[in-house]
C-alpha cells in the first residue's frame, strides 16, 4: 500500500526562511562587506519518517560585520552631504580670508598719512641729491689736494737737492778763503795786521 505524503511535513520543508530578530549594524563606507553564506537546504525525501522533525534554516555570517549592507541611497546621501559640507567649509574659509585681508588693508590705510609719507620721500630725495653733490665735490677737492701735495713734494725734493749743492759750494768757498788768508798773512804780515785792525774779523 502506497503511503501518502504528510501535508505538515511538506509545509515544513517548503517554508520561506525567517529573518533573524537581531539588529543589523550598517558598516562604514570604507569597510568591505562580504556576502552572507547560507547553509544548504535539507533535501525533502519521501523516505523521511513522519515522526522526524526537520531543523530550521539558520544564517551563518562569515564575520561580525557581514550581516548586510545598508541601502545605497544612505551611502550616496552621506557622500553628497559630506561633499556639500566640504564645499561650504571652503567657501566660509575663503570668505573669512577675504574679510581678514579687507580688514588689514583698512587698518593699514588708516594707520599712516600718505601726505606725510610723500613729504618724507621728497625730503629724503632732496637730502640724497645734496649728499651726492657734496660727495662729488669732496672727491674733486681730494683729488686736487693730492695733486698739489705731489707737486709740493717734488718741489721740496728739488729744493733739498739745490740746498745740498749750495752747501757744497759754500764749503768750497770757505776753504778757498781760508787758504788765501793764510797765504796773505805769510806774504804780507804788516799790511795784514793793519787791515785786521781796521776791519776786525766777524768772530770778534
């Protein structure tokens, strides 16, 4: 006699898998998520006895963070919102820099008087021109003084040379006069004594 398959057993074999009741954490955008692994479905056999109950289907996650991936719209929206936030931060930073530059320019413009600066520059230019002209005059006078000093030095050397020649001539004349005096005193003693009494020598 052929056994009819049990209706309850058939329903248990072909029940849809039930979702676990624990909360699935969403992984971070930069984290790699591996797909979940399913255990093979137990085969339905007509030889299974009606008294044996089949075990329910279980999900075996490969890693603690591989339960599932969040909706794509969430990651896209988070990326777009982060890009919008970055652009907003850049714009606010640029605005802050522009404000700082404008503030510094305004403070610098009000810190000094441009008219006074122009006057100072004009006085500086006049003083610089005067100093340059005086410097050129001093250089010309220095060159002239050096030329005159060189000329005076040459004249002095020439005078020393002439003085030496005159001294040598005077010495020669003095020796000649002394020799003539001695000769005159020996040759003409009476006349020499009368002349000496009339014209005393310079030493007396």
